[in-house]
C-alpha cells in the first residue's frame, strides 16, 4: 500500500511538472523554428519580399531581357547583319611576264521584306507584354503560397494551444481524483486511468507542437524570412465571373498572342531576305595596265524558300496549339477553383454555426457530468468520454473560425485578387 501511494505521488509530481512546462509554452522537443510577429509588416510586403527571393525571379528577368532584345532588333534599319567582301585576282599580261592585279571590294546589306519589320515590332511588343503578365501571375502564385503558409501556422497554433488547455484540464482532473482516492471515494484504478489520459494528452501536445514547427518552417522556407505580419485577415472580394480577368489566364493569353505574332513574323520572312550589293573593282600592275576602277551595284532576290520555311512555321504552330490547349485547361481549372472556394465558404459558415451550438450543448453536458461524477452517479470513464467530446467541440469551433478566415483568403486567391 505504501509503495502504491509512493508511485501515485511520484507520477502526480511528474505530471504536474510537465503541465507547468506546457503552460509556459516551453518546447517539449529541443528542435524549434521561431517565428516573430512584426507589427509594421503587412501581408502585401511579405509577398513582395518573397517574390524578391523567389526561384523564378531569374526567369522573369530573362523574359524582360528577351523582350528588350527583340525590340532592339525590330528598330534596326537592316533585316540582319551586313557583310563586307574583298577579293584579289592576279593575271599574266604577256611574254614579258607582266602581271595585272584586280581588287574587288563591296558591301552586302539585307533589307526588310514588306511588312516584316512591323511584324518584328509586334513580336517585341507582345514579348514585353507577356513578360509583365508572367510577373503578375507569378506574384499571385507567390501570394497563394504565403496565404496558405500563414493560415496553416494559425490553424496549427490553435491545435497546439488547445492541446495545452486539455493538459491543464486533465491535470486538474487527475488532482481531484487523487484526492478522492485518498479519501476512499474512488478506486485506485481511477488514478491510473486519469494518468493514462493525461499521458495521451501529452502525446497529442507533442504532435501538435511538431506540426506547428513544421508550419513555421514551411513559411520560412517559402518567404525566406522569420517574421509574420500581426494582421493578415482579408475582406471577401465577391467576384461572380472572374476567370476571364484572372492574372494566370491573362498571362497565358499573352503567351498565345505572342506566339501568333512570332508566326506572322516568320511568314513575313518568306523565302529569305532581299540583299543589296554595292562595290568597286580596280586593276593595277605594269605599264600595260589602264589603272581603271569601276563601280557596281546589284540585288539578290531569294525565291522558292517556302518548303524550307515550312518546318519552322510548323514548329511554332505546335507551340501555339499547345498553349491554346493549356489555356483551355487553365480556364476550366479556374472555374472549378472558383466554385470550390465559394462552396467551401458556404460549408464552413454553416459548420461554424453548428459547431457553436454543439459546443454549448457539450459544455452543459460536461458540467452536469462533473456533478454526477462527484456524487457517484457515473463512472470516471464516462466523465472522460464526455470531457473528450467537450474539448473536441471547443477545438472544432476554434478551427472553423480560422478555416472561415482562411477560406476568405483562398477565395480571393481563386478569383485572382492580390492582398
């Protein structure tokens, strides 16, 4: 009997010490991923900071550089690089061994075909537009990652805090049962049962702490910062028909327009570039030479190149049709995402109302059950089951409140609205 009482006291002291450490929010596991609240930081600023270090930033910059290069080419007066040519020829003049030297020098300049330069300028303009829309679409994707990461932290924090609260509840229950056992009002098995429940709650708390740390690490990995804004709640932007103006759809439309411009520019090339040649030819040598110089000009007109151009046109057409198919799939996905986001809002709103009603009912039942247990009308196992339902109902309300706020942010994300 003495040994059993000693074990009970030891376990109680251990559980009390453990619960106090929980109340101070000291991490159970040594690994910790701290996150600091910055009151001056806004959600929009977090997104901008994340975009600055986002892996796709180099790609977006290269799109801008490409557009600038295409625009520079379209402003050129020639359709390509000009060429200079030089030739030397030596000829014998007779038996005396005299020689004549002929030197020819000239320049060859490729000219734009009719409409080709305008087509190239259109490609440059569309490339610039596409680069801008890709940046906006990427920023929206970054916003989605940040939104999800922030609300995941909030949700895991709620579960962690609820696990801490349950520890306190079951600690108090353990203490009361210990007193009842000492007074002989309850069997000693109740102490072990309360101890088991408390240890199970400790396991739940360890898991909740781990999930909270994972959520923090995901946020830090995405944003490359360890600070979060104090307030990142959003107002619902109710857009019924948003797909056509969604940044992702605008971006892929811009890609499609650019690819069509590339196709038109390649068609304008035709069989190739017309070239203008201009040069001089002169002779020099012995006394028989006339030392004359002549000027010549000519034109090179390509023809019959349609068969050679066809594979390039076909290749661009393949890319164009691929973009068109991706655009159609994206449009369907955006419609589905819009519908799902709208539906989730409605469902979670209804569930929150029901969760609040359930919480009120279970709390009343728990209070009645505590009284019933104190007078011996129900067993401890029944009290624990009812307590579990009450704690789950409390957690459910807190989760639904967070989920509803998260769903507002995700709805705005689905319809393409930046914070």
